[in-house]
């Protein structure tokens, strides 16, 4: 009898989106065909449990699937595949974006940095913030996006909004300048592509498009009503909890729990920390989660669930858009870590 049989480990996988995206700067999405491949590989190798199951009672190495954030494609694309394959999953939902219908802040940031704000203004804003980076190519913009995303991740929601407001103002100014230039151009010139830095959506970067919008309340209810889905909480505004006061952390947890329970009409007893890496929560954060009535808390720290693992600190492995062979390799490696 192997040690894994004596203490059968459970691996929890963390997905975010199932969609076919042209550009995915934060590597959040898995193509629908690849997602189905992942599920079939998992089913052929391991039992797939629910997060709310007694994971310590597993008799063989097993898997749990989770999703973070609450994109609309969780309901429109991922859920039908999960249902057709008979695989359960827990969906951790950021309630504030469902309430507002606005884009997730990192998606809006991506549009502003990659397409809307003039390179010179981006460079000036970075200098004001104490850093510098020349912006000449798309790769430069992607590098700057990663830098600003890391900066904003550590801010509280109010400070983050102030930063985004500055970028929005620059994007609107660029859009206005482009409109003036285009109105004075010849019909031949106006039939060409928009100038570098101009946005096809103008100042509407905060408005969610069909490709990156959050769930609607109707879609959330659809998700919650599926026999393969469970809804968990993921905060309200998706901040890094380590950057918030304990009072603000408590509000993020309690409000998201209350909102979700009101919308789906059933208890919400699991939570995952936004971002969820080691620097994104503290021991006090975990204590607060227990005080709010959460019985399962997931983090994005690699590891396995064992008999001795606290249900308030469940490790997870983030999954990327891996083809079947790479996914099999990553899955095999989980059991050796």
C-alpha cells in the first residue's frame, strides 16, 4: 500500500475563464476545447470531488475544480462543458462587479494601457509614480501593463480608482484628439486604421464588452442552480487583502457573502482570497474569514490537501491555457510537490 493510499492527497485546481481570446495579457483564459480536454484527462485519472466534500476522507488521489472572479463565460461556456462531462466545480464570485456590471479593474486597465492612452502620457505617468519605461512597441506596453497591474494590486479600492481615473482622463483626452484629427482628415485618410494609441471604444473602457463582462444576476442564478456548480465568495472589489485594514477586510467578506446569498437564495460557505498568493492575506485575514461563517477558504499557494490541512487554508494550483500534453505533465507534477 503506497503512502498516497494511506493519506490520499487532494489537488485543487484554479481556473478563471473559459474563452477563445485573441489577446490574454494576464493569462486567465483556457480555450473551450482545451478545457474539455482537461476535464476528460482528469476524469480518466482521478475522482473529481466537490470543494464542500470531506476532502480528508479521499481514498485515492483526487481533484477539485474551482473558478475565481465571476466572468460571464463561467456560465455561458464553462458550465455547459462541466455539465456535459459531469464534473463539479466551485465558482468564487466577486460580487461588486455583478452589482455594477462594469469590467473587472484589470481588464479596464489593460484596455487603457494597451490601446487608449498615448505612449508619451503613459511614460509621464510612470515618471510621476517614480519609475520610467520607454514605450515604443506592443511588447513595451505589455511590460508597462504588468508593472502598473502589480502597483494597483496592492492599493485599496479607493486609491486604485484614483489611479484608474488618471488613466481614464488620459484615454478620453486621446480619444478626443483622435476624433478631432479624423474629422479634419480627407475621406481617403479617414477610411484607414485608427492612429496608434486610439481606442475603438473611446472613453467607454469601464463598460464591459461581450468578451470580458462579469456575470449578470440571472447568469449567477443559472450557475447556482446547476447540479454541478457551487457558488463561493471572492470579496466585493477584488483587492489584495493584505493591503486593507481589518475592518475593510471584514466588510469585503461579509458584504460579498450577504449579497451572494441574497441573489442565489442559499448559504455561501466558501471563500477564496483575491489574487490569493502568500503576500495577499495574513493570519488575521484567515481568522476573519472563519468569523464570517466561511468553512472553506482557498488560496493560490501550490500544495496538496492532506488530513492535517486546515480547511481555512486550502492550497490551489492555477491552470493556464495548456494543451493536453502539457496539462498531463503539470498534473503529474502536482503529486510530487
